[in-house]
């Protein structure tokens, strides 16, 4: 038997070398050679469609014009003083040049300190008018403070799924929206089992964050494949996050939208909203693939603010840039209280582009986007062709249900023997096209092989700063031994985390679950290596059903622990 197994392993290794290894080296070499002759789109800059943005100067002038018009009417209404709009524009441009004001995307928002300075120091308006000016500015929604206190209604729609309809259970899905610090609307959903939760109870809350080119439907494909409903059935409050431009936030693409935008604004806004609306209840972040990257690095950003001056691997220039980007210290201290723990499923810290054919093929997007003048990464269009075009659909189905030469980077077929159409269902429901900025940030990580870096001039490498992660927020990583997009080599980064208790469990059978011990403490980092699991197997299939889901349920119960509202609030509620 041992001889037979050795022969089988040798045959698989040879097949992988021929089908995957050799083509990977050839495509990498071709990319490197072509890149020496022609510049890629990354080095040329992001292409921008005229309907979105024509130039940075036009973005700035438009934003300045809008703010100047708003200030003109605010001052006139509050003081009866008429200041020419051209004069107001010049003042705003001067403040932008001096970096006292910042433009985020295509919006300039002021805080009360900014407005006080402009009114009193630049326009010499008496201080007695300030209360009226601030009131009017809040009403016109040009103040960051007003976005938090004078929001538009957050709850705007709900759906009910009943047992008689879906054959599974009774669920309520509520749609919410909020506004980010730079004034962009962000929508998200809450899914709960109607019989298992009540308002202001002490049950755990989880926020699910999807991966690259996925929307939140990846957590709710259908009644059979729904991590969201699995968690809701346990009596958990489940929130579904969608990046800007996909899912419930579907709309026009912003070519400059990146992972940084999700970290700095979108996910941070949703987490703060959940904390505020639930009267101080924290949330456990659960991210798949890029979703885990965003979740962990959002927290890392908050911690970086507290230790920015102490980080010696950053230059003074980097610190200066980050100082303008990171939230104020007084706010980050509160933000860190909004997260109870983090669960990352197949969330890479780095890529090895020589490890799989997928990576050098993906790198060619750098040149293809220039040649065909792409305005976004056409993931949804490709998925549609692969799952609907006759003959090609059948070919893709054959490939997805086999793993010839380890080419399958989505699932291990043995985890889905009872559903030959799983990959098709997943691609049709969960994948969406994404902005080029987001795609290029990942491509840079693939090409560089040293981790995820910010796209701004700070070039901050998130992966190198894991030692700054707060040691009182527990972290749980899941890795699949068959996952080429987030290989088990990423385990080496766990050494950088500052947590006191660290453990790695290798899960090969149900029996191994009995060995798992999750201590009741916060300074905790545990890695779970799941034998035979590929990238999407961490969400669905036999490995997820038998190993991963039971572990996640155990993690949630342990991490949530004895959290409860204080007695006075409970009485009031």
C-alpha cells in the first residue's frame, strides 16, 4: 500500500509540474519580458472614464465650487453678510494648498474647528455669529459632525423570509445606510432569525466581510449554502457588509477605490454604526479572503495611530502622510472598543506568484487593461461567460469538479462530491466586477510578494506591522492546505502578533476537534490548518460543514464570553 501511495504521489507531482509548474514559469517570464518593452497600466496610472472624472484639477474645482456656494448661503443666511463666492473659492483653495483642509475623493468636508477658523480668521466675521453659522452648516450637511448626529434615516427597507416559503426558517433582513467620514453613502444588511433574538439582548453580533470581487451574497448563496443563516440560527445578530460599488451598494465605479478606502472609511463606518445603534454592543468581524485583510488592517490602523511616533521602521515622510490619514487619537481609543474579536478565513498576508498559474495570469491585467482601456476588472462578465456560454460552461464544470495539476484554485472537488454545480452557483450569485484601483492594489501585492501596501504615498506595508495589532483583541486564522490564494506559508506572520497565548491546530478529522481548547482570555491568537481545504471550501462544503463551522461557533461563544449590557441600561431597555 505504501508503494502504491508513493507512486500516486509521484504521479500527482509530475502532473502538477507539467500542467501548473512549467506554464507558471513561462507566463511569469513572458510577463517580465513584455513589461521591459511596454509600460503597464499601473505605472501609467489608473485610467479614468470621462463620466466619472476628467482630471484631478476638475475634481478639485468642482468640490471647491460646491463648498464655496454652500458657505456663501450659510454666511448670508446666518449673518446677512454677503461675501463674494470667488473670494470664498480663493480661501478654500489656499487652505487646501496649506493642507489645513483635505479633499476626500470629490468632497471637501469641514469640522467645526475648520469652520470656526475660516469664519473668524479668514473672513473676520464676529464670534457672536458662530452659533447661527454652525447650526446652518449642520443643516446643510457640510460638517463631519453633522454626518454623525443629523443622519438621514438609517433604516430604509426590510424583508421577511418565512419557513413556509424557504423551508428553512423565519428570518428578517433589514437594510441600513450610513455616511462615511467623507460623505459617501454606504449600505449594509442585518439578518436575524426572528424567534432567536430580541432588541437589546446580550446575544453576539457578527459582521461578515466578503473577499475580493465578491459581494455579501457569498455568505448567503441560497438556503443550503448560507453561513449567514447558519450563524443566525445560533441566535447571533448577523450583519452583511458590502464594499462600495457592489452588492447593496451597486452603482458607478470609482477607479480610485481601494482596500485602503474600505479600511479607512467603509467598514469603519459600518462597525461604528452597529456599535452606536445597538447601544454599545461590540461586534466580531468575520472576513473571508480579502475581507479578513480589511478587517484586521482596519484595527491595525487604529492601533497605529496610538503608536505612530514609536514605529521606527517608518520614515518621517511616511508618518507625516499617515498623520493626515489616520483618525484622531481620541477617536481610535473608542473605535477599538467596537470590536470583540476577528476571524479570518483564508486571508493572505502575502502572495508567491511562482506558486500557481493563477498569479502570473492575473498580473497580465496590468497590460490587458491598457490595451483594451478597461475601466474596471471584469470579474462578473468573465463569470457570466464561464457559467452561461454553451460548451464553455460544460468545460468549466469539468475543471471545477477535478483538480488536474492543482489548477483548481477555488475548491477541492472532494469537498463537494454531492453538488457538481456548486462553483457555478457561487460565481453567479457572489462575484462582481470591481474598480481597477482595488484590482491593482492586489496585483502589486502579487508582483512584490512582500505583503499588502497602501496605495497612497505612505506605501505603508500592513503585513509588516502585525506586531502593532492590539493584543487584547483575539484573532483566529483559518488556512487550507490546498488553498493557493492564501497558502499555509502565511503562518509565519502569526509570529509577529503580540498576543500572549498562541496555538496552531492541524485539523484532519472530526476527532481533531476534540483537541481544540480556546481559553477564556483576550490576548489570544489561534491558527487552524484545515487539511484538504481550498479557498472557498473555508466557507462551504464538507470541510466547512464538518470542521470549520463547529470551530467558528465555539470561537464566538468563547470570545463573546460574559459580555452583557450594564444593569442600568438593561432596566431602561
